[in-house]
C-alpha cells in the first residue's frame, strides 16, 4: 500500500493505521525510530532518499512498527521535537546528495496516543542520477519492489541517458508548440500580429500518462488567466485542454490572447504584440504570469521543478522600447530595438522549487530576460542591479 495518492498535507492518523498489515514497496519504506546521529545512520537515510528520487519517488514513514517489512503498528516517535527533526533531515538531504533533490517535503502527523509519526516525501527526480556524497560515499542507489540497491554501471548509463532525453523532450515540446502557433493551429484563433508565447512546464507533465485536474482548474477562473486579465472571460474544455480567452465574443472570433492548460499540466499563454512594445512591461508580465501559473500548478498537485520558456513569433520589424514611455512621448521617438528575425527563443529558466515571491522569480528568470533584451540590442535586461536584484515595480503586477 502506498501513501503517494494522498497529498502530504492531507495525511491523517487513520491513513497510517490503514497501513497495518501492508508491506514495504517501491514507493514506501517504514522506520521504527528517528534517524540516528552516527555517520552510518546518516548514510542509510541518504541512501533511502536518493533511491526514491532515482526511481519513481516515495515516502519514508518514521514511527511505524514493522516486522520483516510488514507493518504491525503505528507507535510514533518519542523524545523528538517535530520541527527540529524535519529541519535536521531536510538539511542532511540538502547537504549530502548531489545534485540536490528538489521538492523534498515532510510532515509530522500527531497520534491520538501521544507523539507523532513523520512522513518524508521524496519526489521522482527529473535530473537523475543523484549521488550520496556524505563522508565521500559517492554511491548511487535506486529501488526495486521492496528495497533499495546500488545502481550498477548499466543502470547509471540508463539514468544519464534518461536525463539527456528530458532535455530533448523539452526542446521538442517548445519547437512543436511554436510550429503550431505560426501554422495558425493554436487552440484559439488569434488576431493578426506578432506573438509572445510563455510556457510554464512542470517536469511531471513529461511523464507518460500524466493527468492534470482540469475540472479543478476550470472551477476557479483566477488560476490561469490570460495575459492582460486577472481571469479568463471565456473558459472551455476542448480537445487541446482547458482554454481561456479574453475577448467579449468567444472563439471562433479571433482573440487577442489565450491561455491553454494541457491534460498533462503544461501551461501555454500567448498574447498579441503591437508594433511598439515596452520591454520592461514585457519583463514584468513574464515574471507575473510565470509565477502565477507555477503557483496554480503547485496548488493543484503539480509541484516543481518547472521549466519556463519565453518565445516570440511573427515579430520581424516589431520594436521593443528600452524603457517606460514618458507621458506624452511618441513611441517612434524613444530608444528601441527593431527585431530582425521572425522568431526568437531565449534560453529557458528552470525553477527547482516554487519561487518565494515576485523578486525571487525575477532573479531566477534573469538569464531568460537578459536574452530577450539582447534581441532589442541591450546587453542585459533593464531594471536589474549589479547584484541581480530586480528594481521593476512588480507590485503593480500583483507580485
């Protein structure tokens, strides 16, 4: 029996009691007591954590009595402070495994008889393999039916190939979506003109058979708004997924924008560009919508890592004004860069975990925003300090 189908925050004592009689498996491991303080104890914990990340993810459950891998009771942990133990274990995982595993989360579940059980949830990694480096162990582990095991040479080769294949999938995804857009096969008809395309892609969306709760997404129109709106005016489920459009008249009337949420959880937002666009405004909107979509994905059960793509299409001859337009100024009189190509695909940004706030999101998006500014003839994105802090008034965008 596995707990993975239950959100970590929803696990209750009854869920743990339901484990009695079940056995350890590929996605769950039981521990009677807390992780000890010896180097051997710490290594064992790190081997467990990395084995889950290198396979399909799973839960470590502490405070569970088991005999030969079969749960006999939920006894809890004694003489341990829950928050201190969570901080200790997460610090051990962060410092003792390379590359670090994103998205590890933990929760203490109070027990009616006193004490608490602790669940450490380790997500499947999309950049495997992860190596335990604590005390120079330099070992890779994975899991099979009910236990962990060292990864052999063939397994390591497969893991590295899998990691490279993910990069190929991401590049193919972006290329295919751009081709769909310029071929006028987008999920909603668009008005003429240049296009900005934003993607926020949880790596879980690449998994075969990945399904995202479109019904829950449709129930709250604020979760996946279109580019210029706080919510989608028209929201419909189509063969492509959930599509939000902003115009008063819904498709097939040509729209100024759309937002698509696919069945696997990828988000695509496209907005029409004008002949003159203000680069700092584009930056602020990219930061705002990327973070908004990532927060919504996380809320509906699609946690990071997230890959953020920004692309421009049908944009040859458009002008990106370098700074905000002063009142009364004519756009043609302001410094700008003329786009020389029909398409631009700035480098992607990877958010290992959800950014804390707008400034944090902007800092992490710096490489993408710099590349976008390069298309306008600037060496770097405006409104960033030498320390990489964003000085844009992101509060105006709700961040």
